[in-house]
C-alpha cells in the first residue's frame, strides 16, 4: 500500500517537473494588455488590434 503511494507521488512529481521544463523555457509570454488574445474590445464593442504584441498575443520575456 505505501509502496503504491510512493510510486504515485514520484510519477506526479515527474509529470509536474516535465511540465515546468516544457512551459518555462519559452522566450515568449502572454501579453498583459490584451491577455494573450491579440486584440482588445474598444468602447463600441469592436476589436482593436493590440499595439504592444501586434496581434500575436505574445511578447518577449
């Protein structure tokens, strides 16, 4: 019983570690002005292209 719990904890730690490696090494991050969407809603409801990320939704770190 304890052996199974230890194995599950090790597997979960390995999955978390691999997830952090895959997502942490990106040179881009989500644009804070448009929340990664590439646009923001104007006063009349139309979509305006984000001028910081130029519509991509990503900016350099």
